[in-house]
């Protein structure tokens, strides 16, 4: 498996510059004490004060070289010499990755640590106060729109349409059209509800007859033989018309009319047959299959997802759409409830803590393994360079401090030696 190159970030240019500057300062300080040491050594005499300067610079040089070696040995071989226990990071990169993963798992991904942090944050209350602000609710609504569009973009239209079609067709195929019609007819005729419909039809029929008497008379005359006198036609028509009108009125006015009883009997029988008759149920299934296979129904099913998707995408872009406004209103309402109802906030905090604890407990090992495996894939030299960019600037202060502390220690030791001499 080839090592993975680490891409440098946008801030790395400034880090390279800062590291170079700090190295120059530390090296410059070493050069200064070296020059001063040479000068003091050349000019000093017995018991001269320059001997103190020389001793100080001599010790400072030793401290500077020692700390330069220590800092450099972390990242590479000093002077390119393969000295044992140098180039520690490139050589022990994998072990450092494992140690880092274990450190993160034990100290950062501990359920107790995460739960304590969440409890101190009061997530529900802070979220509620944030959502209460109309501007923040609108931002949340906009973010929901982005999430919805992203989810829709991921979905394949053909797959969604097939799923919708399968769900609709499967649902209808599980139904018995005949049984449903029988139950619907039974409900419609319960407590004589169908008589209200019959009364309305009878009244409408009576009005139709009255309002179109002349039209019916004309049609009757056209259908009558030519040799029948008009007066006879009039008498026959009047009797038929009046008899029909009287029959309609009688049925409408008499709740116990035998026509009503006959209708009740037939509807009850039809409802029973629709529910119980195998022949009726088979015919209902055939009609349902023909309906579902009809091209118009298929086109309608195919258009459901297309129209729904277009509507959701359009509304998710429009801040004034019903979808966005409803989400914003719901966000403000939820925020107000969280901010003003301590019991609700505590309950939500409990949910968040439980969820976080579950996620941490179930995923902490995977996260640690991810850190370990990621570090193992890094190119050793690239990893060393990357780490040096991150912490190398601060490590240069060790070189500077080593130079100064070494010089001070040398001065103290030389002074004590002179006193005890």
C-alpha cells in the first residue's frame, strides 16, 4: 500500500514563513554567542573579566547545539547522519498514530467527558434562544432547504418513481374494490341517508318536468303517428305527464312508499353481494387491474414524483414559499418552547446526552482506528514535515532558551569555580 501524500492547507504558507524566521533567530543567536566566544577567547587574559564572557558563551554554544540536536532529531537525522534514536517521528509514525488514537479515545471520546460537556452547555436552552430570533429561524429554514435539495439531488428519479409506483399499485392490489364498494354503499344507506339523495333527485325531476313540459309535448307529437289527431295527442300526453308527475310527487311525499321500500331492499342486497359474492369480487379485481393498467393512470403515477420534486425544489429556494415559512414558524415556536419551558429543555437535554453517549460508546473505537489507520497511510517524511510546520515554531524557542539557560549555567559554574579556586 503506497503512502498517502498530505495536502498542505491555505495557512501553511504563513506557517512555513514563521518557522523559517524562528529557525533564523535561533541560529542567529548561536552565531552571535559563537562570535563573542571567539573574540573573548582571543582577547582574554589571566583573571580578566573576558574569561566570564568566554565561559558564558562557551556554555551557551553547548546548550544551543544540544537543543538543536534534540529538536532536529524529532523530525530528521541531524546532519543527515543515521545516529540511533533520531528521526523519531518518521520512524515511529505508526506507533505515534496508535498512541494518538488511544489518547483521543480515552481522553476525548469518553462518554462521561462528552456528557459532562453537553450538560454544561445546556444545548436545548441555547438552541431555543437562538431559534427564537426571527433571523435565526429564517437561517434554519434556509439550511433545511439546502438539506432537502441535497437529499433530493442524491435520489435517482427512476428509482423513486419505481418505488412510488410499486407502493401505490401494491396498496391498491391489496384492496378489494367490490368489498370497499359494498361497505361504502352500506355506510351510505345507513339510517336512511340515501333517502335524502332520493328526495333531492325527485325534486329535481319534478322541476325538470315542469320546466320542460312544452319540450316533452313537442317530442311526443313528433313521435306520434301522423294519422292521430292532435287533440288525442294532447289528451294522451296530459294523462301520461300528469301521471308521471303525480308518481314522482307521491314518492317524494310518502316516506313509506313501496318504491322506497323496493329501493331499500335492492340497495341492501347489492351491498351484501358486493361484500360477499365471489363473482362480484372477481369482477371488482378485474376493473381495478384495468384501471391501474390504464395509460392515463400510469402517467399520473409517473408525474407524482416529478411534480412533487419540482414543487419542493422551487419552494426550498423561495424564502417566501409556504414550505420555508412553515419551517421558520415551526423553528421559532420550537425555540420559544425550549427557551421558556425548563422541563422541556431538560427532557431535550437528556435526549441529546443519551444520543451522544450512545454514539460515543458505539463509535469511539472506530474513530480511534480511523486516526491510527490515517496516520499509518501518511508518507513518513511528509508527516514529519507537516508536524514540524504545526509545532516547529514553538520548538525553536527551546533552542533559544537552551542557548540562554546554557550560557547562564556556564556563567554560574565558572563563577563558583573561580570562587573556590
